């Protein structure tokens, strides 16, 4: 397409030249005939047309030259392509030759490497064999020395064999004598074991109980006592109880009340009830400790057995355990009867302090409550006294302020809450004892004493009440007036029921 268009344009321009000349000559003649502006314009256009035609001819010539040049370049390019294809074929041949050469070289290199490896292995093996040969020579020398030493030992062993043979003969004779002595000892041991079994059969044995159970039952006993007596003393006393001043003498002049200066107001105030309850609980605890908390009940009034066993526990607790078990085995039926008598005596000993103060109804109720507490104490102590280890109650507190618990009032007030006091001062009343074990002069405390401090809230109230207490006749008149204001019918009914209950209770107890 590019080669054909310029030739067609040149042929067209050559065919148009005569016509243009004819037109130009026509316009020249026309110009000569009519010179005007329009004519000039036409002439200019024709002139421009002629110039453009000339340029078109020049371009056609240039195109022809370039086509000739391109044809030459195409021919050269074809030659170059032919040479390039030949070159590629030669390169491929050379690459194949090079690959073959490289494969051959790699094969030869691998062969050389294998030979180097074999050489190294052989060198290492030679060195190893040389080291092994050196060690073998050294071991041969050592073995030679060992053989010589063994020969010396064998010679010594032969000498020892002769000596041991003689010694064995002597030992066999000695062993025969020992066997005869052993037979004699076995016979003696059998007799001793028979006697020992017979002696152990004399004891009642021990009760294996966990310490936690024993301690919990011991502390629970005092909680039971406190609950029952607080409930019993919470009932108001009638005016007649305050009219008989001598009825209060035994309680007020009791050892604990005098020693610890316990105030005992003759009233039905809450503080008076709490003080009476605490003092009777302390008396009850000491009566139980003195009579019920005994290791044996063969001689219940004799304190020497208890003191002797305590001494034994401090020096030889195993001997004490055996002696206590042996004493407990003596006439157990008699000891049980003695314990029942002790329980009744303890109840009577406690009631004698308040017997004249209480009306019949309260006396019978309190007798029943105290008896329940004492029987519970005997039940708890039965497990403790039958244990292998010796346990002993103690009312004396330790020196430390922390080793005591304040006696709780029924209204949950702490008797010494937030305060410190000396637990060994005279005015401090130990209501309930602590429990300790004694073992070879080692005393281990498992509980703490429960004390009523002189600074307790209801003791302070009781002291204040005594200070402002009027004469006894005024108190009696005031209490009698309050008592008369109650319903007469209710009073008669209650008194009749109380008398019937008291009479029935006295019949049961043989009174």
C-alpha cells in the first residue's frame, strides 16, 4: 500500500500538468481582458496550487528513495536472520559439547572425592589401630601387675582360710551354746508373756477417741451448763425469797463469793440474775471437778489417788496410764454405784447454797437441770479418764492475758470486751476450768479458762445496785406489793402445780 500510493499520485500530477497550464494560460488571457480583484484572488489560488503541486512532486521522489532504502534494509535483515539461525545451531552444538564435558568433569571430581574419603577413613582406622595397640600394651602391663597382686592375695587368702577354719570351729561351738541359751530365753520369754498378758488382762483397757472429740465434749459441757442455768435463773424470785435474809447467808458467805468479792443483790434485776447464775455455775464446776472428774471411783473422797497419778504422769506417763487402767478395773460395778452416789451428792451440794432461796417450783426444776448437767459431766469424763493420755482440769489461769475467755452474759454482752485484765488477780472469778494433758512433765493446754472479770458489765451493775439498795424491809414491801398485783387465780394455780411437781420429785428421789 505504501509503495503504490506515491506512484499513483505522481501519475495523476503528470496528467494534470497540461490541463493546469491550459487553465493558467486561459486565466492569463482572461486577466488581460478583465483586470479586477476577483481575478487576482483566483490567480493567487492557482499560484498556490502550482506550488503545492511542486511540493507534492518532491515528496513523491523522497518516497521513492525511501522505498528503495527500505528494500535494501529488508534484504540485509533477511541475510542477518539467516546468519543468526546458523549461529543458534552452532551455539546449541557447543552447549551440548560443554554439558558433556562438565558431566565428565563432575564424574572425575566425584571419583577424586571418594578416593579422598577412603584415604581419610583408612588414615583414621590406622590411627585407631595404633591407639588400640598402645592401650593393649598398657593393659598387658597392668594385667601382669594385677596377676602378681592376685597371686599375693591368693597366698594371703590361703593363710586366712586356715585361720577362718579354726575360727569357724570355735564359732560353731559358741553358736551351739548360744542356741541352748536362746531356747532357755524363749521358754522364759513365753512365761513372761503369759504373765504379762495376765497382768494386762487385769486392766480395763483404754478407749481410743480423737482428741478433738474429747476437747469439744469438754467445752460443750460448760456451754450446756451455762445455757440450762441461765434459763433457770432468768425466772423471777417471789418476794418471800427476799424476806428470809438468812437464806442468802450460805451463798453470800461461800468461799468463792468471799474470795472474789462477788456482789449478790437481793432483787430480780437482770444483773442480779446473771451474777447468781455465774456464781452457781462456778460452784457447780468445782463440785464436778472435785467429785466427778476423778480417775477412779473406788475411794471417791480420797484425793491422794488423783494426786499420785498426776505425779506418775509427770515422771512416767506410761506407768501412770497402766496404773489408772488397773485401778479402773477394780470392781467396776461398785465404781458405777459410787458414781451414781457422787452425782446425787454433787447436785445436793450445789443446791444447798440456794435451796432456801428458791420456791418449790424453781427448786424442782433447778434440781432436774443440775442433775442433767452432772450426768453429762460424768458421761464426758468417762471418755477422758479412759483415754491413754492423762487429762486434768485446772481452774488456775496462765500468766498470759490471752489465755482466758470472758464469761458471756445471756444478753451476749462480753464481760471483759475490749479490756485487758490480769487473769490471776483475786477478784477475777474462774467460772469454768481449762483442760490439759500431762505427759512426762510436759503440760499441753487444749482449752482455756472462762473467767468473770471484776470489770464485767453486769458485775458493775450489781455493785451499783447494792450501793443504792434500800433497807431490807422496804425491799420486801415493794416486792410484796408487786407480787400482790398479779392475778390471785393464776398464782394459786401455779403454786398448786409446783407443790404437786415437788412432791412427786421428792418421792422419786426418796425424800
